[in-house]
C-alpha cells in the first residue's frame, strides 16, 4: 500500500508540473513572449536567493539532527585513527568554507546581474593572472591534503611495531575467519589447494609453524593498548575490511595479502560505558560489494584488557588438534572433554 501511494504521489506531482507548464505557455501567448520572459527572469532570480538561504539552513539543520548519530562524537577508538579524524576535520573545514563562498557568490551573482534593459553585459574573455590563481591555489591545497593522507596511509600499512599482536583475517562470501599464531609467534603457511573439509583456510600443516596456530570465526579478540597487525586475505572475490570505529579500511584481495595495523584505545566494556549502549560492539564490515549476501558480511572485534585477552587465548585450542585429534597431547584431550561436560551441564535438556 505504501509503495502504491508513493507511485501515485509521484504521478500526481508530474501532472501538476505539466499543467503549470502548459498554463505558462498560454499566459505567454496572451501577454507576449518578451514580457513573459523578463517576468520569469525576475521570479527565477528571487527563487535562486531563496534556494540559497533555505538550502544553507537545511544543511545546518541536517547536521544538527544527525551529527549525534554518526561515529564522530565518539571519537576514534584507535590511536592512529585520531590523525585520520584531524585530517577529516581539516578537509571538511577547507572544502566547507570554499563551498559556502562559491555557492553564495553563484546565487548572489545570478540575482544581482539578472537581465536589465539599462545595463549591458561586460565581455571578459581572458585573464591569465586570475586563471593562475584559481588553478594554482586549489592545486596546492589539494596536494597538501593528499600528502598528509599518504603519510597516514604509509604509516598504518608499513611494518607494525615488533610487539604487535598478529591476526590473520580471511574474507569469503559471506563471513570472516581469523587465525592467530601460537607460542612461536609465527603464522604457518597456507596453500589454497589444501582448502577442503575442516581445513577451511587451506593451512599447510606440513609447516611446523602451523601446528600451534589458532583458528576462530566471526569474533576477533585483541588486547587494549597494544598494536594489532592484521594480515588480510580473501578466498573468492574482493572484499574489504572496514573498521569504522578505528577509522581504518583495507581491501582483501584474492592471492595478494595486504596488511594494516592499529592500536585500540578502549576496551569493548569501556566503549559500552562511553556510548551508554550495553549492546555496543566494534564491527568488521565488508566495504566492498561482494555478492547477494554482502549486507550480512559482518564480524565483531572484542577489545579485552590484557588480562582478559590472555585468559581468552589460553582457552583456545590449536586448529591442528581439531583436524588431527589423534595427534593431540593427553592434556589437550582432557581439557576438551572437560569443556564438553561443562557445556552439557548448562544446556537445557529436551523432552
């Protein structure tokens, strides 16, 4: 019903505009084309000024209305993202000032220099100095902004600090999977030809470094205040790791690993208190259209305290022992049985 009313309203508006246009043609024929054209020029000049005033008021009102619903009032949740916010504010300030000045002049000139029988148009074909100014100044300003942007880009894509937590992020239609290096601090090799069954990431377990790697899905845990290096991959099409709260984004390209790193400032619990939202969660969004289920490709980052992160990490079992349970040490098997029993005790019994 709502769609029908929308279509009907659109048709009605079109009919009204068409009838007004036809009526204008009839009036022009009765009054004379020249007189009607001059009257229309005056009306249009006045409407341009009105559009300028109400347009600026509307832009200000929309900002007041929706600013609080954006991520900017929260501030950046990463140390590196603070610089990104500063660049964003500078860009908005520069382009905003230029926009207001140029639009105000555009509409004012259209009003002030409307057609007048007592004034002739001044022919101004060329001015080299003026052209150099309006070409050179914007070019210098934009190049400066680009340089600052590249500086930030090279920083977060360069080598991460040596004490960084390393997490491999793999995107596929339509979800995220994460792999952590074990006690050796080295991620094992992968081979897409080995992607089968439980080995969904194609980990090469012939590489000894792979035997202690930890594989988790959907939720990524990292400690607060410590650099986190993300090694990003894709298994099918191009995806993009979007971290809006941390002000970062990096494409996930099949066959070409990419990296970025950042330092989280607040734990998830602190952000829940800061935003007064008990359901707050750091999101990993796919920022690249990747198929019909793109909208559902969402992961969660849990930022823990150092103690909670170590506790969580200690509960994770290497993927090698999941795929090859017969090779798992006795203590790992015992922990798995204990965990299973505890889970069974809390699950409801079906009648």
